[in-house]
């Protein structure tokens, strides 16, 4: 895997990725990471291809070694109001804004870019399909987004134990659908998603 070459944009590059577009409950999370050129992180990969334990170890190392990192969210109400794609792009923009230093360019996993106009400045951007497996900065962002969202779902599990969010992280597993049928949705469910609408 290659770390983005800073000379390509002549400035710092932030990798951006999301976690949680598919679940029936919980927010969508986005992370932005600027890796430090002198403090590389070994073993970066698409978060979905890593074990939970390995993701947590790498997330800790990324937070310690990165030049800057940020996590941002779009909550279920925003997802319902905007649609999941628009809410995801909003969370990505918020993550970029959360960095203590504004990068010169942004590399995003997927085929769509968030709004990269910040005041009078327009950032360069590149959307890369499969970028979380190919670009170190995006891989780092995918790991931070995934571990942050999983932690959030663990916290929501303590507030809404009947849905077992810690077990499935809000995804539409059979257990989750059964709990939806039994208890109906809570405020953390995405009401516009079909299985949730059916359970109302």
C-alpha cells in the first residue's frame, strides 16, 4: 500500500472514509486522517478486512502517530431528512472541518466527493473506488471511522438494551429485525429505511 505522495498536491493530504451507511440504526460516522510523513503506521488496510482486535490496535496507533485526525457524524434524523448519501457526505465534510489543519487535498473512498469549498478556499479532491485498500490515508480513516462508530453503538446498547446494539452494531441482522418487530423503533432507528418503516 502506498502513502499518498505529498508532492502530488504540494500540500498535506487527508484521507476520508465512512462507516455505517447500511445499518438500520445509529449514526453514520466519517473520519479524516492526515498521516505524518515521518511517523508511518504499519499494517493499514480496509477496516472490513481486519479483526476487531487488530482494528482497535491500529486505531490507537493512528491517533498517536497521525499529524491530524477527526471523527464526525450525521445522526438518524439527518439521515432520514437528507437521505443516506447526502448525510454521509455531510459527515465527511464535518470530519474535514474537524481537523486542526486544513489539508491541501482530500482523497475519499468511493465515487463521490463531499463539498470541498471552505470559505474562499476550494480543496482539491479525488474519489477513489476501493481506496480503503489502496491508499494509506483512506485506510487509516476507515479504521478510525469503524472503531469510533462501533464504540458509539456499544454506548447506545446501554441506553437501549432491548435491541442488542452491541451485538450487531445496528445492522439488519435477524436478531435486530426480531427486536424491531417486538419493540418497534427507538429514536436511534432510521425511520426511512424499509425494515424500520415496516416495524412502525
